[in-house]
C-alpha cells in the first residue's frame, strides 16, 4: 500500500487500525467447517501461537475459563462407567422461550423425539427409547444456566452380563460338560470355569465398548447444548409446540396399531378341512 507509506498515523488512528485488524483476524478464524469442531489443547495452543499468545498463557486461560472435566470412574468388574453424567453452570439466561430450541437440538443430536416437559422456566427432556434412559435438564440458576445430561446404564449391564452369562454362559455348559467328560472327567470343573470366564470377558469387552460409545454421544450432546446456550441463538416458541408434535406422532403410531388389529380381526378365517 504505497499510498500510506509516508503517512504518520495519530494515536486514535493506530487504535482503530489495530482494533479492525483484530476483528479481521477473528473473522478469518471463524471458518464454517471449523465453527463447531472441538479442538484439543495442543490445537488451541497452536491457534494462540498464530495470534501471538504464548502457550503458557493459553494453558493458564484454559484453567481459569473452562471447568475441569470430571474424572471417569471405570469399574474394574464391568470395564466401563456405571453412569453417564455431565453438568455445568453457564453464564446467561434461559426461559420458556428457549424450550423449543433446546428440544429441537436434543432431538436432532439423539434422533429421538423424546418427551419434553416444562416446569416454569426449567425444561426436562426424557428419551422415549426405554433402552436409552437419557435425561436432559436445563434450568435457570441464580446467576446463569444449569445444564445436566445423564444416562443410567443399568439396562445395558443387565442386557450384556445377565443375557450373556445367563444364556450363553449357562447354556453353553451343556456342551462343555459332555465334552469334558469325554476328554477326562477331572477336567470338567476347569473347562466349566474357563467357559464362564470367557463369556464374562466377552460381556465385559462389549460393555466397555458400548458404554464408551454412549458416553461419547452424551458428551457430544452436552457440548453442543452448552455451545448453543452460550452463543445465545434466537429463541423459539414454547416447548408446547414440540410436545404437540411428539403427541401427534404418538397418536399416529397408536392409530396405525389399531388399524392393524382391526384388519386382523376382519380377515376371514381359513376354511376347515373335512376329515
């Protein structure tokens, strides 16, 4: 820019130039494909270096601005967590006008229409899938918004450990015991123990994998929900509209079931064969 080469900038012009340059830099960082992407600490430090901020200051800012993540309590017996829980207090406001926006977000992330219920300004969303007892609570706090996402895993544990140990483990002994008797009678207890142990390790591995997958899904929902509440997206109508959509879908399912039963009842019985 040769036209400005010999110009001397006054103090107020310097401030405006640097302020505008900072705004342009922030706009360059807001790329659409990276807007919602989570970043590791190393990536945040790299962004800070690009902005002229030392990594030590970035780590200090992280410790002051971001709540420390809760430690995962993994059970040695099951290989995974016994309960999924994420909670955080955010700055801002939350009211009845934000209910539909939050319900739509949860429905989009989980793929479950759910059952949203409003109590004053607070919102509780419960999954309709009985195998996924996911519960989302968002309510105004004294000085902000309290967000809580939790899911119990009792059903998953019962499905894997009870189903596999009781079905495959106990039922498989009917094959292992005759094989042990055929091989040598004294090996029957050992083979039975090894069989049950193998089924238990299989159930433990499956539970560790599936519980980690559910925990990741809940964490994704939680972080996206916190991000939406912090950015203050435009508020929507009350949750009643979303609840009405859910009730309408439920009524349609019930009507379809009634029609199927009526068609089955009206279907003529097959003719009896004469002896």
